[in-house]
C-alpha cells in the first residue's frame, strides 16, 4: 500500500483527504444520533435524520456529476469541503428539542455536499492514476473505507463518551479543513472551464448516458448491479446494529465491534484485489455469491465470534467485488463523461439503499431479524445469478465484441 501511495502521490492526497473526511463524519454521526436520542427521546427523530442524509443525492448527485465534467474537479472538491465546515460545527448549538431543526437543516446540506463531492472524487481517480495501477488504487479505496469504519465508527463512541459530543463536532469541522488543504494541491485535476460544454450540447444528458451505458455490456451489468445490490446492502446496514443489540445483547460496544469487523474485512481484501488482472466481471459476480453465503451464515450464527468471522468474510468479498466493479466502470467510461456517469450511479445507489433501509426497518417490526438476514443473503446470490445470466446472454448476442470489452 505504501509503495502505491508513494508512486501515485496525487492519489495519496486524495486518499488521506478521504480518510480524514470519513472518520470525521463517522465521529460526528455517532455523536449526533446519541444527542438526538438524548434531547428528543424519540427513535423517529433518529430515523428522520438518517432519511434526510439520503434525499439530497436525488437532486445533487447528477448535478455534481455534470459539474465535474465542466469545471475544475479540484475547485469543486475544495469548495464542498470548505462549505461543509459551518454546517458540521452548527450541531454544537443543539441543546434541546426546540433546536433540533438545526440537525435536520445541517444534515441536509452536509449530505448535499457529499452528493456533489462523491462523483467528483470518483471521476477524478482515472485522471490522476496510471492505468497499470488502476485496480490497485481501487482496492486501496476499499482500505480507505475499512480505515474509516474502524477509526470512525468503532472509536467515535469512545471519543464521544470521553470528550463529549461538541468535541466530535469540532473534530469533524477540522477534518474538512485539513482535507481541503490537501485537495488544494491537486492541480492535476484542473481543467479548462467549459472544456466539454460544446460536446455536451449535442445531446441531452439522458441520451448521452444511455448511449454510453448501452455501448458496453460491462456498463450495462454494472448499471443493473447499482439497481439491485443496494437493495440488499440496506438490509445489512439495518441488521448490523440490530444483531449487536437485540440478538447478541452487546449494546453500543457490539455495534462498534461489528463495524470494526467490516473494516477489517475490507482491508484484508487489498492483498488479493490488487493482484487481479483479468475476468473482473466474473470475479465480481462470484464475490457477490460468496458474500451472500457469508450473510446467510451470519444470520444463523449463535456465537459472537462466529458472527464476527462471517462479517469479516462478507466484507472481504464485498471489497473484492467493489474493486472489480469500480475498475471496470473507470475503464469503460469515457473520461470526458465520467462525472456524468459516476453522478448517475452514485444517485441510483444511494437512493436504492435509502429505500432498502426504510423497508428493512419496517420489516424488523413484523419479521424475525434472522429471517430477514437470511432473505438478504439470498438476495445477493439470486442477484448475482441473474446478472451472470444477462451478461452471458448479451455476450452471446453480439457477433463481434469490442477489444477489451470482455474482462
């Protein structure tokens, strides 16, 4: 990992900025949810706060993608980080139920900033990374998420209990500032203003996206996966805390341990994922099957240590699959339209996972937790089988494949 970060110095800045942003946000989220419960005593207030974090992606995700194709990505990244500092710090003024509106307002704008930031950041990677290091860098992205889960979710509760919620809000604000300083050095991301505007005027954005996606069987499958897989990821996100608290009676410490287990699994995927070269689609879909089996085993685990092992394994296969999907997406997408495509995919993914989390939350009221987890694991397996079938059907229907189209 160190050798790649030394070779790809521009990406190293992006990587460490992502770690800072992620850990600061996780710290703040843990403290914020605890604060909401303290001042309102209502689970509904917590649910509303989480829902508000999803809504902005519907509107600002596509906007962020289009902006990334037209303006300097460095400027967008820096401005969104700086713009979020004020809202991150505003939570210190929440003292009672009458000031909860601050939580909802600031959460909306923080999520809006993330909706613009995420596709811009992702579309920036192919512009600064050598082609030979693309899959290694995408596997490092999984390591980054793992570090955030371990350093943010696991440690956030401890820091909040020791220093108070306001301290974690301050940490989040400072993390945005330091990240903005790191990103300001990425002059490689500067592009001429309006460089691709003339091309984008030829067709409406919808037709551009349609043409790009349907020009590649790989992009078609990745697009379908963004519709299907988040539906079952949402179930896992809800059940993670439910398993820890209701099934294993570990309380908040258990939630931290389970999130930490996910982080370990993602980090362990790096040594394997970085060595992958060919057959990425097959590996990605096979990893989905393995992830589904691990989640099924998790749902039936009676011992804590078994649950932790299966969580680590599920995250390991998730890291492999995500690395393959991201690498194929970056290779197949034209760089001048990468922001538009990544913005669309980010919007779809976050919207579907938000819907899934809402429905999964309702399902836990009338369905046993372990049964819901079993169904979620089966969903991964069935989705992979469906995607495999569609992929090979498309390949067989094509008389001639573009060079490099079959991976």
